[in-house]
C-alpha cells in the first residue's frame, strides 16, 4: 500500500511532529511510525486516543485494513463440466 496514512496527512496538515503526537497519545515514536506505515495493528483503546487527539479528523475506519479478495475459490461441483472442481479463479 503506497498511499499516505490519514494520520500522517493529519500530522502534515497541522504541522505536528511525530514525537509530540506520540507523547500526547502515550506511545513511542517507533510505534507511531509502525502504525503510520501500516506495519502494526492498533488496539481499540489506542485508536480511541488517536481519534480524540486529532479532534476526530482521523477516524477509527482509517485503521481498518480490509480489502476485497484477489482471487475467489470456486466451490466444487458448480459451473459447467469443463471447469476443474475447486479451481481458483483470477
């Protein structure tokens, strides 16, 4: 994922430094960096602190990483007889 995390966008817009924001929400800069780089899952209590600290400019939805499946497994026995049962479709 190459797009800018909404939290980083917020920090850029407001001119806040990561160190100051991390301190305000009670975590270290390395943890904040991993969150912004989408390399660390965030627990609900921390999401709540972030949302409040940003004045609701960043939402809880910004921390969801759900994406549509890339490939779908077709159940066995469906489709025409020429298809392989349980084939992965692209």
